[in-house]
């Protein structure tokens, strides 16, 4: 029985261009994440979290969760890993012992100084340099692709990263 799935050779040039562009974006995200983890020992979510802690000086996980738009359990997993790597510490707030304060260690601050900006940050800065019309056009086009892929109901963080697909309650960065 013949497959009814289209192949690259059976679609028009524009469709092939769109598919190639999507594959390039996925591949670039994968390469960037692997290089960063190999060179600096942290994932993209971990680096973004560490950058946020360094910028804040001292913060709570709730504040990190809000700033990075990640769920509390995700932030907790990311912070756990960063603490295990000696890149940040958690201490009780002396004014309110119920609160845990998160602070980067010297090693964490050094890593932020040495590491190149995550791919996510480079993309954000590039988009910010575009006109509002260009950003709106890209946003609408991507939403059309999301609809075509029936991906509108997927719960995702606004961080460009790669890795195995996990259920929302399993995401740990």
C-alpha cells in the first residue's frame, strides 16, 4: 500500500523552503544547546536562570518563576541542579524563615561572564531590532504553523531550548 504522506519531492518549492527552514531552526537549537552544555556544563534553562539570579543579586524561586515564565516545579529542578553544580546557593531569609533566597556563587557569576548569550537571548535581541510590522508578520506566520501542527494546546515555556519531550509535571531543565 502506497503512503499518502507527502515527500519533499512531491511538494512545491515554497513548501520545501518552509520545511527546510523549520529543520534548520530545530537543528540550530539542538547544536547550540549541546555546545553550551559541553562547553559550560549547563543547559539553556539553567544558564537563563543563573543569569536572572546574577542580575537580581538575590531572589526567591517564586520571583525567578515569574521572571522566566516557568512553573515552580521547573524552577525548583533547575535551581537544584545549579546548586549541585556549585553555581548558586539557597539560604533562609533572616527576616522571614519561610522564604528561601537564591544567590549566585562566585563560580556562577564567573560562568555568566564567560558564557556566550544563550540562543534564546540572541533571538530576542534580533527580534527587538526588527520593526513592529516584521515581528507581527513573523508572529502570525508562526501561529499559522502552530495551528497546522495542532500544537496550540501544548504547554511550553518561552525559552528556546531542545531536549526530550516531557509532560509539564516532569519538566526540570
